């Protein structure tokens, strides 16, 4: 099984998630992707490529929130409250993470949920 570099600096990958409708989208984890959280990281495995990726604890919490929320906006609001951070700061970080995960085909965006 191949490994990839851990996803740590995600700000440079945010380009894929810059649209205005992004916050209204729903993030889906495809059936060919599995993830499991551990104390030091969340491991995300793409079963189609055989590559696994490491997320730091904050990125792992973001992935869980994105997967469970009805929209990216809802996940951002939840994360901002949970971590007592400014909403625009959390939004920037979520956009970056989503860009990195999309590049690696670890998530999909359902824009039909966009309102």
C-alpha cells in the first residue's frame, strides 16, 4: 500500500473551494474512502488508490463535522463555537482542507444542497 505525505498545510489547496456556493454545499465522503481517528491523527484511506493520508487532530475534527453537517456553513459555525475561533478564520481553514481533500478524491461536494 502506498503512502502519501500527511495533509498539514492546506491553505495552498483552497482554490477548489472558493466559489460562493461552497458554503451551501454538502460534503460527502465517498464509499471508497474510509477514515478512523486516533489521538494523534486521523487516517483517511482511499480504497481505490490504496493511498492513505494523515490529518492532524484539528483537520480530523473538521472532516467529522463536515461529514455530519447539512452544509459546509453549518460545519463552520459548529467548529467556530467548539474551538472558540472567529468564523472567518475557521471558514478559511475549512476551505483549505476541503481543497486538499478534493484534490486527493477523499471528499465530494454535493452542490445540489446549495440554496
